């Protein structure tokens, strides 16, 4: 009893306590999703336009739009939201990739027509106002890409003929007999060719999809509440395959954490001290390379590459120098936590130290206070 009861209480505190909270959050999310569907998650005119298509035809659109349309129409859809979340199911991943190849302005026209032929697609819906949860897991579509996607569809008008425009969506008929013998020049890719000055840092993505070769901050000295620009340099040595998104964890650790003594439970001591002094000695930004719309399998091979992200410094950040760590991991539905993550400051979000940031009470001419 003296050993078992405290152990059981510790187990309940660490493992069971988050479960009811997660269940309640999921129930609320499902209710909000249902209310959104009932209140018109998609324009009724778009639903009527798709419902008027021949019964049984195959429609390709972004998974979130397909999810809603499938509830109101008799057509078949290539991929719906959250249906394909198993990375070991090659067929499911191929369906999501097919949607990407048709809707993304960064893919060649030949890949778009090949994807439609592969699944017998009759119509394509490019929706500029996807449902609210369209940015969820493996959605492979963003409304901000709509103008570029429509321009690309117009460039492929022999294979994709415009049927009608319905609000913020465009409906196209696919003509499978027309060869893709024209070109399309992608513009405004978030990942660019070049080698900006960065602090060298070697971090490999899962399955060697790409490699982070360096990182830099601008400015290197900031105030609490400021926003900094993070430049990440990449190298992409070989053509890869479409897969689950890679998430980059940018971890900012105050210098006091590196000096702290390591012992079980140190994470909770740090959190307690931070709460008592009303500061944060650690913060993190999770970003997706390619900004979530330009997947690594599309990147140029054999070149130095880079992209930039904006990261906000919390208004309550503790003053001092922060070590900036970089870690790369596959996005998963359920994170793979370990017992160490519950007790120690070094956890699964920790990565390789690449550069540093000075958070100061004031900034004067680039010198540190």
C-alpha cells in the first residue's frame, strides 16, 4: 500500500487526467462540426451543382469539400477528410497524392491528368472557400492557393474544360482523351533555390526526405512580444515520394535550462518556477517545411534550398539568451510520447542546437545589454 497507492496516484495524474479532457474536446469539436454542416458549411449552390452531375460520376476535390459533398450527393469522391490517415496504406496515400497532383499549382500538368485517369475522374471541383476544418490532417489544400490553381486549370483547358463557376468554386469536366503536351511554370513556391548565410546545422528528416543544413534569425536580438524571421536552409539530394507531412519543431530554451541540474520531475519544477515568476523560459514553434502546400517530393533535387517562417516571441519570455533547437518528425494522429517526456526537460520535442536568440528588455544598435 505504501508503494502501490502513491504509484497509482502518480499514474493517474500523468496518464489518465488528460484523457477526459481530450474526450470532452473531441465531443465539442464533433458538435461544432455538425452545427457547421447544418448551418451551411458549403454554399448550397455548389452542392446543387455537384448533385446535378450524372449519378455515380467520380468527383475530385479537396478532402474537406469532398467530405461535405458526399453527405448530400450521390457522386463518388477520390478522397474525403480524415479518411486516409494510415501511412502504411499505400492505396490511401495514393488517393491523397492524386488530389494534391490535381489541385496544387506546383505540380506538372502531366501528373494532374495521370492522377485523374488513374481514378476515373469525371469532374474536378476547385473550391476557394473550403470548410472550416480544411486545414486539418492531410487536407492537402489551402484556399490561398485558389487563384494560382484556377490559372493552372485554365492553362490545361483542353483536358479540364470549365463547366461553371459557383460562388467561390469552379467546376471542371475532365477530358481523358486529351494528351498533356503543354507546360506550366510554377510561381511563388515557398521553398526557393539559394544559399543564404545561416549558422550550420545538420538535421535529417525522417526517411531522408531532405536535410536541414542551417538556420538563421533576423534579428538575433528581440524584445518580448516581437516577431522574428527564421530562415531555414535545406538540401534535397534525391527524389522522394509523397508521404505524411514532416513537422519541424523550433524549440527556444532559455540558457538557464542548460545549466539546471537533471533529475526526475525537473520539468514540473521548471513549470512551477515559471508560473510563480510569471515568465516563460521555454517556447516552441511548430512549422511544416514547404509551408504545408509544397511537399518535399516536389522540391528541386541537388540544389541548396531555403524558406522563411515568422515566429512570435511570447510577451512573457524570460530575458536572456535562448538556445534554438531544430527537430524533424512525421506528423501523426497520436504523438508517440515516452515516459521521459513526462519527467525531464529533454523530451521528444528537443532537437539539435543550431543557433541562439537574445531576448532583451531593450534593443540598442544590435548590442546586447
